């Protein structure tokens, strides 16, 4: 373990010394056209599939790789008459599979969208899963971060020239979450490969593991109080989430809020889990094992003087293994968050699962001989006390009675673990991890850590010898992102993001401005998508609260292409401010800017109204698209909270950018209802296209007594 970590640190120094010299924005146009020199690792490309296909649209499919490596790529070329001289290339958060786009998720047909945009589409396996890098891995991070994808992009131009005639296609890269790191790292560490990029749901170099740590701390302390917090922040709520909290609870909510977790994004507190922390934990345990001892013993750490709630939450439960549970058996039992090998994992919100229990014959869970007590378990370790694997630990991401679901697992250890072996379910390390962020105070540019500094700017808690965040970021981006990029960039960030807190895009904006100076507006935009989460399709789960940012990505790709190729600037950066860690968006379309429509809904003139059963309620909605961003093409109501939006509002035959919509509805039975109006705008007012339909929604509260 220590040797891998040491190698990673050495690699960081080595990469820093061999990076290309960055062009000063004030001296030269950053949109370069000369191709970079060929990567010595990827010198022998080959093609093993070359054929026309008709689904999802007519295209020429080319599949291949590079000899001597596990790198694989897929190219999807449009018919010649539909080709506009460019390509779009998607970057997965972790090395994954080069065929993901062939099974599009709802609303995200990457091949069809690319063809409709005059582009061919590129996807790769990022060099293969062995190219994964980070504190828990020993690979050269530059391979998966940008070198493998750059090699595919370069070779795609060779194939494109063979298909369409001699030319240099413009290239645009995009990726989210870990793929956002890779996208930005690619733009910083290469020249002439890509002309523009759209990183989305982007974390800062201090995101991992800290955003998960503080979230887990709040989830443990506030679990029973979230319903009232959610109600306070919802439409027509009191607006005071601290009402009724005790001192420890109020402190936990204040801490996580000041760290940037969106206050109105707790509505799935009981199902959000620890997300990718089950993977990040391995890097923490390897890189800083002493922390988990110090936490429970050294003054200044919460565990050395634990609160009553922390003491109650600690579990050290001894039992034995009854049986291993395979993936298929886990699915039959309805276990959640196991590694589903037959499901694509290239999305921003779920790609981390590709690295959990990655093997069809590997157990994904174990049934225990006894039922563990309920302590609000958020994750921990299966400590093996007897048998061939004695002394080993296996990460546990979920405990449900007598069943433990595994996190990242060492296959060799699982092969040794047998029924009858004595084990201990121990969450001591996970509890310690929940306040790790307090001991990772970075430089002053990270303002959300000011709560952990004294009046002189010094940390108030003991600090670890190294901040892990930059190492995780380097594992994804190849280097620690600096903001010194080549090309043009539009960043797309989500206003409700619980994994990449919104302020982090503002942190990058400051880095870009430091680099670009008064030319920042010539190379960079930041668009926030209000009411969007980390995953692009999470709206399907909670459609009355969340919208998808996929249409915003689509428009950003088209706009960055027009910016590069035609010199047409895209709409302005979204108007916002960051107030003590919280994103605050401008409240008018003229001030909000960006490209997303604003929606405001009132019931009887208010955001909250009380009526009797059967009483008709009058609703009025105001909708406005920011200047130059498009026109309103659809609006639909959901009055009962079903998520089906059955009532379609009338839209003018000639779409407009601003309008009011009225409706009336009566509620038959008592209860609290949240009627929602969901709208879409489109740049050209096109009501027929499936692409670039920019969504937003507005909610109002109706209490029927």
C-alpha cells in the first residue's frame, strides 16, 4: 500500500516537470490548430470493425484500438451530406467501455445528437480499467486522464480524412464529474487535439473525499430532522431549516451548508447513501491510515471526546459468515447499489460503480449468522477474525439486518472468506471519515473552509500531513487542474448538486480569470442549471423537483463549436453569487443570463395557499428566457404530484421568450400538494426537435384542509 502511494506522489512530481509549456492568454490565441506530437504509447492504431449501421441513426461505425495496449475506441461518422467538419468526444468519469453510446439512456442519444449537429462521435475505454488512477491505484494517471483519449482523437482525424477528403475536423471534448476533471486536464495538458470543451458537474481539487465526508456527518447527526428541514426549504415553507434543532444538530447543518451542500437538496436524504465514498475510502485508508487511529485517541479529533450521538452510532458487531451472495442473487433479493455488470456505467452519477466488485464470479454481499443492531449504518468494514483471510478487511457499503453489501473488494481476499469464518462489522473508520474535512484545510482560495480557521487564518483543528483532494484530482485529470487551458470552454454546473457542490465551479472561474485576465470573456462561460442534480437522468426519479441538464450540455456543445468555428460568442455566464458556501442565482432573466428559462408559480397570488376540498385554486406562472437564449416551446402542469405532467398548457404558434400561463384546479381530498409547472425553451423556437430543449420548473404549495 505505502509503495503505491509513494509512487503516486513521485508521479505527481514527474508529471509536473514534463507538462507542456502553457501559452499566456495575453500573448497568443489559445485556440491552436497544430496537432500535438504523437504519443509514444499509442503508435500503432488498428481497425477491426468498419461498417454502416442504421441505429440509432444512419452512421458509419469504426471500432479499433492501439496495438500493445488495452486502449479501444469507437467512431460514429454521419453520412457525408450531414457532416459539418467536427467531432464531439465524451469522457467517462472512470475508464469504462467504448460502446456505451450504443445503449443510450433516456434523453441522451449521443450518437443521434452528434449526427444532428454535423459531428461524428468518439468514445473510448480510456485505456482500459487498468489505467484507473488515484490514491488507491498505481497507474500513470495521464493515460486515462488525457493521453488515451487524445490518441483516439488524433487517429479519428486520419479516418475522417479518408471518409470525407483531406481536412482537419474541429474537436470538442466533454465529460462530467470525474470526466469533468479529465476534460479539464485534457484541455490543460494538450494542444491542438481539441478546440473546445464542455466540462460539467465539475468538482474542485479539494472535492474528494471532503464533500462526501461532510455530507455523511450531516446524514448521521440530522437523520431524524431532515423531514422538517426539507419542509422548511420547499416551496411555501418557513425558510428556517434550523427551527427545532438542538445544538449538535444545528451545528452539523450549519457546517455542511457552509461547506456548500445545497440547503434545498436534502429531499432524498434517506436514499442518497454515501455515493462514491465507498471507492474513495480505499484511497483514504491507504494514504492516511494513521488518521483512523488518531481520530479516537488524539485531542482535537471528534472521536477523542465523542458526542453521545457518535458513541451511539459506533458499531463493532461480532458474528460469522453464513453464505456468500452472488450478483444475480442480490438482484433477486432486491439489494441496492451492488455492481451491475450488465448496466452501462459511463454516467456522471454512477460511473464509480464500475470499480466496485468488478467480476461476475465475485460475491457482492454476504449473509451473516446474526442480525446486527440498527445504528444508522452508513458504511464500514468487514473485519475478518478467523480462517484463511484472518486479519484482512473488506469494505462494506450497506448493512441491512443480516446482510452486508460490499464496497471495493479485493478478489483474492474474497476467495479466502468462507462460511463459518468469524467476522466483525465495524464502522469506526467510516465514523472517523465523516469529519476528515476538518483536518484538510487548504489554501485561502477555498473560502468554504474559513469556518475551520481562526481569526488569523490558521486551522482550528489538527491537520494531516497531506491534503488528499489534489491527489484524487490528479488521479482523474493527470495533473492537479490549474485553470490554464487551451481552447474555449463552457462549464455546465448543477444548482442542486450534492456530489459536486456548486461553489466549486465558481472556484474554477476565479482560476480562469487569474489566468486569462481581461480576456476571460473571450474563452470561458459558466452556466448553472437550476433544479438539476449530479446525474443527468436523476429527473426521472424525482420529476417534480429535478430537471435534466443534458439539453444544456447539448446546447453548450453546439455553442462552443459556433464560438470556435464562426467566432459567435455564446450567451453570457449565469448571473450568480456564492453566499457562505451557498449558490444564489439572480432572480430575473436579464440578470440571470445563461440559457435556462426562469419559472415562477403562484397559487392565489402566493407560494402557499390553504383551501378546502373541492375549492378551485387559481394558478399563475411567469416564464422568461434570458436574452438571446431562445423561446418557450412547451409548458405542462402536474397538480397532484404524480410526475406525469398530464395537463399541457397552450403555447403560441409563434414561440415567444416571455409569457404568463394561467390555470385552475381543485383538490378532492385533504393533504399537502405541490403543483409543478415544467417548461422548455429552445434556441430557435423549434417545437419538433428532440435536442437542446432547455428545462426548468416552478413549485407551489397547496394545503387542503
